[in-house]
C-alpha cells in the first residue's frame, strides 16, 4: 500500500466543555461516593463534589469556639509569578497566603495557600471582591478558573475583583495532598483485578501508603477539614486587604460559605450559593428514593416531550430492564481513561444507574440520557463507554488526600455508626481525621442576603436542598433552572444565571428579577434522525482531494475530508470523501486493518449495493467498528478511486443511508 494513502477518519472528540467542567472540579458532582471508600464494601456509588473556602480562627458557631482555641498569628500574602497561562485580556495577581497548618497548635508551622486575583476591568471597581469557593472537596479552583475564564469569570469582573484559591492540600497550594495510590487501586477495582474478599486490604493499603507519605513530609491530615479551609478563606481576604467579600460557593463550596455566614458575618456582604450542600445534610445517608428522584424527573419530562415520548415510549421500563439485565449478567467494556490507556471495566446494574445519574449533571448530557438508555438496551454501547470515562477523569481534577480528609471529617464522622458501613468508618479512623466539633453540623441561620441556585435535574444536590437551606435563611432568594443539573451558574446554555448574579451583586437587598428563567426552553431530548425529515445538503469542494460533493448543512469540517455532525454529546456520526490512486480492493484491504488508528474493521466489508451517478459506477460496502455501522462507497474515476464513507449509530443507519450517503453519491464528482 502506498504511503500517500489517505488516512481513515479520526473518531470525533467528545465535547471539550464537558471535560473542562470535569477537570475543573466544580462539577465533580457524582464523585465516587466518599471518594473510593464506598468501593471498599464493593458497592461503588457516584457521589457529590464539594469544595473550598471560609474564615480564619474557626468557622463554627460561637458555642463551639472553645472546642478548638485559635492562637494569635498574622496571615501574610507573598506575591509570586502565575504558574499558569494567563487568559487573554485578564489581569491576574498571583501568590500565596501563609497560614498555620493547625491554628490550635504551633502557629509557626505554616502552609502556603495558592491565590489568584482576577482584577476588575473597571476603573472604579467596588471594594468588595467575589470570593470563589470551589467544589470537590479537593477541587483545583485556580485550574478551573483559567479554563472557564471567558464564560464564568470575565463576566463577573466588570465591577469587582474575582478571588480564587486552591484550598489547603489542593492543586497549587503547598503541600498538595495527592494520593495517586487511590486512583491506581480504583482502576484495578473497576477492571475486576481485586478479589472481593481483599478489597478492604487493598483500599486501606492505599490509604496507609498516602498517609505515611504525608506524615513523612510533615503534613497533619487532621488539619485538612472544611472549617480549616474556611479559616483560610477569611485569612486570604484579610491578607489581601479586603474588608468584605461577596461569597460565591458551588457544590461543596456552599458548605464552606455557610460556615463563613455563621462564624464571620462581618466580612460577608452577600452570598451566592449554587447547588447547595446544607451543613446539616449527611450525603451518605440519602435514601434510594432521594438519590433516584432525578431519574423520575427524566422519565416524566420525556413523556411530556412529544419527540422523546415517540422515540422512547417506554423509557422507565427499558431503564429498569437494562439495570436488571446487567445485574444478572454484567458486561465488560473497554473504557479510554487517557490518550494512551484503556481499561476493561465491569458494568453491572449499579454502575449503569450511576452513569445515567452522572449524565443528569449538565444540559449537554441530560439531553442524551434517554438515548443512552435505549441504545444500551439495543446493544449500542458507545455512548455508555464514553460516559463511563467521565467519573474516572475526576481523579485528575481533585487532590484525593484533601478529599478524603474533608469527607471523613464532615460526612463519615458526622453520621452515627448505626447508619454507616463500619468498614468506611474504620477506614476514616485509619486515615486519622478528627471528629467534627460540637455543633459544627447544626443548621445555619443567617440574615445575610443570599441568592440560592439549583438545577431541576441535579441528582446530588437537588432543589430540595436549596429549599431546606432557604427555610432558615431570613433573606434568601431561590432560582431553579428547568434544564440544568449541577452548578447551573457555570453553564453556557444561556447567560440567564450570570445576569441574575450580576443584578444581585449590584443590590443584594432587592429581590433579583428571575424572569429570564421562564424564557429558558425546556430540555429538548436528542432523538434519532428520521428519513421523513429532509436533511438539507450544501455543495462543497474538498480541495485536498479535488472532489466536488454535498454535505449536510451545519456539519463541521474535520481532517482528511471528513465532516462531523456533532449534534450532541458522544455523537460519532460523520461522513467523509476522499480520492486516491489505488484500486477499490486495495482500499478495502487497507481499511480492514488500519481504520481508526490501526484498530481496523471488526468484520469484513461486504458489497451489498451498486449505484450509477454522474457517469460513475459506485460499489457500496457495509461493515462496522465498535458495533457502529459503516457504509463505504467506491467509484473508479480515471486512474483514481473515489471513496465516500458514512459512520453512524445503528438506530439512525437506515435514515442516514438514504438521506445522506445516497444523495452524496449522486452529487460527487472529481473537480
């Protein structure tokens, strides 16, 4: 085969924004329940994310201050070059705030909290900055803020500074409690390489390995808790010279914000809470009905959306059938976890349920959730495979040691042993985190002006959490977004949330106008393309191959003459047109082993149709890759061979074959 042979099409990339959200930690909403500790008992569940932020001395109520006496010290800011690429048009001051690791111990034993201040674009900036409190816990806030600067940060810097910090033990802060041993163990577990009887020893071995490393480096894991992070947040404000701030907490960051509201109201001007975790809520103690409430919303909304109810008429029963089938006979799928590695992951009913819940995090994945359920039922597992990779990626966006310390202190030790698996409790004791302070998990009562945001589909911090918290805040407003899941204020679906936040910040004492929420369209679920709906095509010349043809309007150009539909998350539908000085048989042989980056075709390409168009005779072959049908048409044109390829999902194959491929054949000529 000649070296100039055109390369086969590359598989389309997953929506970059989805990965930005995940890598940022802010939407790590269904993170492996209480990290991987739930896996110790062989029942991994995806759980929420939580985050950063809060005061100095102690963010607990005054009644508990005596339980942990703070010593006198002065937090200091040290300027330093930014260790990241500053976004275009942004002005950022970077550095570290030096604080005690344990404020009740030796205050000269310090740690360094990484801080980035995105300066206001106004010449008359307000004196109170936005203090962003990240989710996770353990989410890398600075990395996240850079990734979403244009969509989230920049719009809010028109009037005031935007302050971001990596919490203690996280990201750029020093020390960073990275625990790669946990990721390694978790991946081994997903692949079924850990015997069920040895899970406890494997996970506890990973715990001890990380803990001993941290201790050898001088870190005290018991000092990495939410109230310690809250104290850091207050110190950051004071060290930077701010007298007050507007708190902006997302997911578990809302919990830190609540500590600040209770312990340090004098430094808080207003509060924005997105996807709230009320401090009194025990996330591991939610009932199955509460955890699955978002699924019922999905089922009901699909029924009310005519196209969805027509395409997926029995969504709930099909979902239950898939869960039961996978519980009875789990399957293994090859899941890519990075560019160079794939794992064979076991998927049972519980894993499938968790992945469907995971898709209810963002509008881009909510709209394909019914499609995911039905395609899995029909044996098309590509969407499921892509989705399975998303929870794994959370390991790269959080510092696992900090995640464990915070969750053991805040959640595991806040529950009675009667309500919690004893193995998890003992594992947290092994880790060495302290018990919560008396009153630490009591509900927050405050009269500070507070804007609370919630997504209708949020499976981890549902709207009921927002209403629970609003019930004991005297001056609060609740905004529920109908087409959102977790962290609607960071969504790019519309600028409604940003406008509401901006208006609230201008005047926190006035009820914000929520009218834009009513203008947001309900979720339009993705359904298979039907041939009865004409798909407009537009003429195009592919100069690389000197070919004239037609492609569907709106499809985006890729490489090697291929065009991707990219209509929804995980959409692999694409067409390609090429020309090469090889014979039809040579091309078929080459594709059989080299298609898709040397993965090859999974079954022989079989000729099944022939078509005459523009004086050319086209031979049409059918084959497949990873279960997805592929149609390939060839026609001899002088000394060259023309090739047209269609890659689709099975549920759209016939419609796209007739509505796209055959029309492209009729329009294709050498230019």
